[in-house]
């Protein structure tokens, strides 16, 4: 049996796509174990029934030199820990799924000559992937990147969970009538304060239903400000998130990796790129959807309750345009991404060290 070690961690944005690949690998008969830290992966991976191997490692702070130095020291220790794990587990291949764990484990795989496959979820290569790409058998890209071409690089799309399809059941879950128009608002696993504030200020008395996943950080404050308006469903976190997407008619969101889940469900979007993302990749991600006719963009600096209400009202008033955007969104979907990446990992494992 082929044995694969996955290294991914940090936010759910790194963990959930790698979990989709893990599922595809298991469906192909591979044995999967996971190396991770103490953040989202520490709960999500065991909940998925995958054996979890913890290491001490943290992300590199860009603003605090002391925390950055501590993270560098931890990274050296994590490489040593990963070296021992690889020696004990003897995987046939390692998948670096992004986040702060992928670097130390990927480096240990290179040193032990274990075939390495990397995934890149954004429209530019992150630091870990820039350092390790030359040693990888394949780097699977979510987007085309200039100068990153075959044979080492391949555009597979970003892995997402299988799309939800039962709209009636999803709407029943949230108490949304079958014939209502619903706008879904979210900002990623931690929430997005700009979007949260604008939604509560601008959409509380909208004529449509609003399903708002705020993240845990802002939930209590937003609930106190919001009160109990009709047709407004506020949740801190929604799992499985596909239920929220399939229940909606329009999505208001950041433009990180979640745009691939939006596309997988064929939903039109109003995107608000996070302005401080590395290399401004969320703006590039949003442009990908806008250029295909699947989305409109409002910058973070321009977003307010009044602006959000105006944009939402304008889109909902044009059903034909909304339908065209939905069709364009569905055309961007790469629902086989997890399976394609799993095939790359198994191919690398078959080639041996």
C-alpha cells in the first residue's frame, strides 16, 4: 500500500483543501498520515479520521521581530522532528499542502530523498514553495503563474470539498424559505471585520434574506448590534460550508481560496479583496473572477454599509445579469482538483526516491 504524509497547517484555508486531497488519496487506496501544528489542523484532521502527528512550529511574523526569531528557532526544531517522523513513517511521498508546517516537513523530505509534491493555492508562489519548488516532483497550481510552466508546474485548480447539491435541505437548515432571495456574507474562517461591519450596517433591513457567517471573533459584538431583524441569520461558523453556498443566490466575500468553493457551487460574487494579503494576491484572485464575468469587486477602503447595500440592490435588481454571472462562475470550477493532485502524488510515489 502506498503511504503518503501530508504537511499542511495554519488556517482552515490551508487545511480544508489538503483534506480534500487526503480523501482522494484514500479513495485510491493510499494510507495517509498528517503532520501539523496546533492550529486548525489539530482539530479538523482527527475529526476527519486521519492519523495526526503533531510538531511544534509557528508562522513567521512579519511585524514582530521577536516572534519572527522565535518562529525561526522553532522551524529548525520542526525540521529535526520531521526528519525523525519521516524516518519512522517511511512514506512513499510527501505532499506539502501549504502553511507554516509545509516548509520544515518539505525540507526534511528533500534531505531524506522522499518524493515531494507541493500545492500553491494563491496567484503567486509563497515563500515555502519558492524555496522548495526546485526540489519537488510537481508543483500543483491553483492559477496559472507567469514563468511557472510544465513539466514541473501544473495548473490543477484548488482542491475543494464536494459541492453541496441539496438546496432545499440547506435552506431548511437555516430557516430560509424556498422562494426567497438569499445573500451569503462571509470573510473566511476567522471572519473579516470590514465586511462584517458593512453587512450589519447595510443589510439588516434589506428586502432579501441574509445568511452571515461572521467568524467567532466578531460574533458577540455583531449579535448585540444587530438585535433580531427578520430575514437575517447570523452564525459564527458554518460547517459544512457548502450548505451556506448552495442556499444562497449571491455571495459577498473576500477573495482568498474560498473563490474556488464559490465557483464550484456556481454562485455570482461581490468580492472585497483583503488589502494586506501577501503580494496582494487577493486582488489578483478577484480579477480572475471579474475577467470571466463571475464577480464584481469593491475595494476594502471603499466598502461601507451604504456601498454594500447599493451594490447588492443593484445586482439583485438584474436577474439576467446575476444568472450570467452564476454561469460564468460555474465555468471556472475545477471540481476534479483534489483527484488530479492525488494522481500527481501517487505518480511521484511510484517513481520512488
